[in-house]
C-alpha cells in the first residue's frame, strides 16, 4: 500500500527506517533528502517526489505542486487537476466541456472524454482496434460497435432499438423494419 498520500495522512512512520508501518518504504534518502527534512514545513526539492510523498506534503499532496490546502477548497487548482488528486478532490467538476467526473472510469467509452485532460476517459476507451476518431463520426465502424463504445457513439444505431449489427442476421426484427435500417438489411418486406 502506498501511504505517501493525503488519504493515508502521509504515514510519516513509513518513511523512517526501522519504524513499524503497514506501508512500503520507498523514499530513497540521501544528503539531498533526509528523514529530518520530511514533513518539516519546508518544501525540500530533494524530497519532492512521489516516493517521498512530495516531501510528506510540504511540496504537494498527491502531485507535484498540489498542496493539501488546495484540495477540496472549492477552487479548481491546475496542479491538482489530475486523477491522482481525484481532479482536485472534485473541485474541477469537468475535465473537459461535456465530460463530467462521473463519466470517467465507468467502463463506458465516452467520446467527449477522449482528451489528455480527461486521461482519455480513464482507460475506458483502450481498444487498439477502435480509434477515438472513429467514435461518433457518422459512420458505423464494426470494431467500435460494442456497448462500451456506446455502439460507436450512436453511429451504429439506425433506429431506436435497432443496432446495425441486428440487420445482418436472417430474421426480420420489427424495430429494424424501417427505411433507415434498410428494412432489416432486406430481411423484412417493405411496408410501402
């Protein structure tokens, strides 16, 4: 467990060799960063790393430059607007216009969240066969026609209740028996 985080109150004991702790001791000490320098109220550049808990909070809480006083203060602070800081402890609400925090990491690929600021939808869109530019491009791309990608961002839905993949079977399905679905791919007789 990594305890150099705000959630674990920067478990200072974990940083001191020989002290009991349920956390891993990953801070590497040298003359640039000693045990005495950690959490002493001064940001010591030698201790300013994730392994040393950003100098046990002196230099930041969860990311470089993000001080614990910045988290959850109802102001979106750029250094804290990263997943490790839970996007400034939700102060930043949206990581991009139309992409709310609730949409990230929900196991559904949201094309409006496919930006570096949103960590590319926190991995929800990690399918090498389905490139982000294909989602919602008004063309049904078979490799993106899955629920996680919202049926290619809606590109593969020809009518409410009918995914274009349904038009490739040999049965006439009433929801697909419309002109926009080519009358279920030709398996239904036109009602003209």
